[in-house]
């Protein structure tokens, strides 16, 4: 009885996730009508001028925050990958 209830609840949750994902794709496609697949790189700052203007404390804090976020993402991906490898290699 409990096993059937769990299976049906997982099926319902999966179906709900599938329907909501499809609904999101359909509804968000209206926003993509006027978008192009090109990225304008003419206004991108080059590496040589990045940070060479002296900057302020606020700019330094913003740069440190972005650097910390990037480092956290790399660390999280590394930890998840390492845990997945350990799980895949583990016996039994």
C-alpha cells in the first residue's frame, strides 16, 4: 500500500514538473521573438584596461564579490563532481 502511494506520488510530482517545464518553455518563447543570437563584443572592455583606472573602494568590493561568486561556483562544481566520482566508484 505504502509502496503504491510512493510510486503514485513520485509519478504525480514528475508529471507536474514536466508540465510546468513545458509551460515555461511555451510561455517564455514569446519573449524570445525579437532576440538575436549574436553578442556585440565591440563594447566589451579589454583586459588591459580592466582595473587600471585606479578605481574606488566600491569598485574593488564589487570586483571581489564577483570573483568570490565565480570561485564559489567552481568550488561547488568541483565538490559535486568529486562526490559523484566517489559515489560511482564506491563498492556496494
